[in-house]
């Protein structure tokens, strides 16, 4: 049974890795940023009760599921970018998608830290405002 489970997990993992174009520093950075953002979002809502996603600022299972679904959709878009790179015989769409989502996740991480009361340096706030304007 253990071998069967390990085999299935290996097949699923390798399939996902192939679809998203490999397991490189860009994907690892994106996943670390997505995980950090999700955990910080849980802390903001569950501990500090200052989430802007609910009226009462507290945890909501519906909002948590939506957040996870968005993260999965992000990885699916990376996969689409990878497939388009292969189809068009180029090598930049996947990376551009990854970089864009890393920037978005980083902004969200900093916003969550601010909602937790962590002091954010003024220069970092200014840089994030510039990034927000460019991503919008």
C-alpha cells in the first residue's frame, strides 16, 4: 500500500512539474511567496482579526478556500505559459508570468505584515506603491 501511495504521489508530482515547465528557482520562489502570503493571511484573520476580506476581519472558511483556489489557478496559468513557450518556441512567457505573480504575492505579504502591525519602512511602502501602479 505504501509503495502504491508513493508511486501515485510521484506520478502526480512529476506531471505537475512537467506541466509548469520544471522545478526551478522561479517556481520555488513563487511557491514560497504564495505559501507565506497564505499563512500570513490566516494569521491576520485568525489572530489579529484585521482581515479586509471579511466584514468582521476574522477567519472565514469560504475565504480560505477561495484563496487556495486562486493559488492553484496561479500555478495553472504558469502551466499555460509554459505550454505557450513550447508551442511558440520562445522562452519568456512562463518566466514573465512567474515574475508578475511573485511581485503580486510580495505586495500582499507586505500588506499582511502591515495589518499585523509590523512597521513597514517608508521606502518599502513607496516601492510597493510603484509596483501596485505598474501591476494595475
